[in-house]
C-alpha cells in the first residue's frame, strides 16, 4: 500500500489480486438465484443489480481499509475513526438504496428497517474482504518491520566487528616493533604468525560466527605470540572436553579477546607466571585467571569485553557471564549452535 494523497492510500497489485480472487469466489453465490430474478426483470437489469451489489461493498472496503484505517485507526484517533465510519456507512447505504431504486425502476424508500437491511447487506459482503486486506497489510507491515530490524541489527554487528581489527592490529604492531629492536629473527617468526592471525580475521570478517575448532587454532597461534614476547610470564592451560568442536560456534576473535584482556591487565613473571585457564565444554567456554593488576596504567580503549557482550547480545539470547572477586577474574561464553541473524550457521 502506497500513499497517493493526504487521505487515501493506493492499493497495490497484490491488494487488487486479493480483491479479484474474493469476488471470483463470491460470484457463484451471487448468481445462485438468477433463474427466478432474470425471468422477472431481464438480464440487463439483473446484471446491473449484480454489479451494484458488488460496487457498494467494494467501495465500503476500499474506504475503510485504505482510508479510515491508515489515517485514523492506526494513528490512534479512535473517536474520529468511529464517527467517520458511521458517517461513511450511512452515506454509502443511502447511495446504495438510491441505486437499487434506479435499477428496479421504482422510487427508493428510506425507512429505518430498509436502511438497516441495506447496511447489513453491505457489511456482510465487505466484512470478510476487509478482514482479508487488513490482515494482509498487518502481515506485510510485520515483515517490513522484521526486515528493518534485521538490517539494523546486522549493520550494528558489522560496526562492532569492525572495531576488532584496528584494536588487534594496534596491539600487535607495538609487540612487533619491540621485537624488531631486540631480536630480528624472532620478529620475523612473530610476523609470520601475526600475518596468519590477521588473515584469519580477514577471512572471517563477514562471518557472524565460526566453528570453535577454527577459533581454537587461531588462539594457539596467538598464544605463541604471547610466549615469544613474555616468555614464561603467562602460562596457558587448556581443558577441552567439548565433544565436537566443529558443531558449536563462537564469534571470530572472541576467545583471543579474553586472553588478550587477561594479559593486558594482569602481570606475571617467569618465577611466578600468571596461569590462564581455557576450559571448553559442550555448552560453554571459560577463560579464568588470577587477579594481578599491573602496577603501571594500562593503555586500553576499554572496548574489548564490552564489544564482545554486544556481539553476543545481537547473536544470541544467552549472555556473556563475567565473575570477579578479590582473587580471580572469570568470563564464560556460551557456545552457539545457531544464531538469530545471518546465514552463516544452519539450525
């Protein structure tokens, strides 16, 4: 339905198709008594009466569904809608009675009972068609709202994912810069690993989720980079009991974000390394570490964990759980078997 003026909305082709199908189905019932009537008034007048019996309800339907409802009812102007509906019904009924009088070649009478009978006749025929068209418009409106919400959600998700790459690049270029000065050979190896990791992010930049197996392989390379930079200051312990890491999914870069967060905010050394546990079950994946805040301020944009929460909020009803006390910091991510948007994962 599209607007053509200040009041009346133009029916679409599909609206006219519904109207056509409705009257095509109603015609056999309309012509069911033609034997008796035709013998009395003839075919010409009978066809005129039949057409008029269609025009009246059709006009009622068009004015109701494409005029009063979008302009008054949907805008919550209920009193105006009721008054306009009554006025329209009485006006159409009056015109309908006049038309019947002309076609029957008689002077039309306008008693209360006759007006009421004509009104009932119009409403009976128009009621079903009006309900069909109103239901069709409601369904189409819901579809448009769903599509608009999906487009908004996907755009927001793309924006959130775009925040990961610059963040990841910035941190690792700082690491690479320090290694180039200390040990060029290690810097070369580090660069190869870093390139592989960045290729992973680029390959999955349009994916909402990736199999857990791919993310774990990505995390292994990331742990190598951390080991090259800090030696044994950070020790990663993996406890993986997930039965099929290809059948469950996480947002790309999500586990790396948690490991990076633990390293960034907590200190460790080779005598007393910081233990970072990575625990995967069939339902969740958890990253746990002791709280050892670094003495010097951490240069951080503060978007990593918040970004991850928002991404999960767009992908699933299951939240990211964060637990912190005086001893440890724990983040638990739900493993996804399907997502609410996108087409990357089958149900």
